[in-house]
């Protein structure tokens, strides 16, 4: 599984009510340029070219559940599959999660897959969020 890293601005944006993780539209952008923790909005990132099954801005990430138990919040998202069709997608190494509802498309965090990935025609890539995308305690 890829390593998750949060953007520094996510903490402040969450505290100031920018994000409603249970109902806002979250998206996953593919990039081959390393994000840095000080990035704040989608425009700070270099997205791969759209086409062949990858849409500009990345796929929408459906929310499975958003809940709190005993003071611990958990956001669970549906794993999302990207399929190359009609050509290749990539290369990309990073998947950046951002809030498409928030003004400026505020960044949340990114996954580092360790090396660049290119999907050839017909190949798939699953963004696996594990048991919980975000856990706050």
C-alpha cells in the first residue's frame, strides 16, 4: 500500500470549516511531480495529461461512511479504479486527494507509490484507501 502524507494546510482548513469530508466532493489527481507538504490548492500541483480513461481533475472518490465513535473520526472512501482505454495513462507516481467543493480546490493529502506507473491500454490501477482514508483522534 502507498504511503499517505497530509498537506500542512489541511489541518487549518479543517479547523476553519473549509472541509465537510462527509458530504463534499473529493477527487484524486494523478501527478508525476512530487507534491510537498506546503502545497495548499490543486493549482500547486502538476497533473498528468487527461485522456485514454483519465479525466482532467481526476476521478470523484465516493464516500462510503463518515462517522465518529468515542472521539475518533473516520472517513471511509470507496476504492476507485482507473482503466486505460485507447492508449496509455501516465506516467504518475503520486495520487493527490483534494476537495473539489472547496473554493480553490483545497488539498488534503497524497499517496506516494514509490516509483512511476504507466498504465498501458486495457490496464487498470486501483486507488486503495484501506480501511479508512482519514482517521482523526
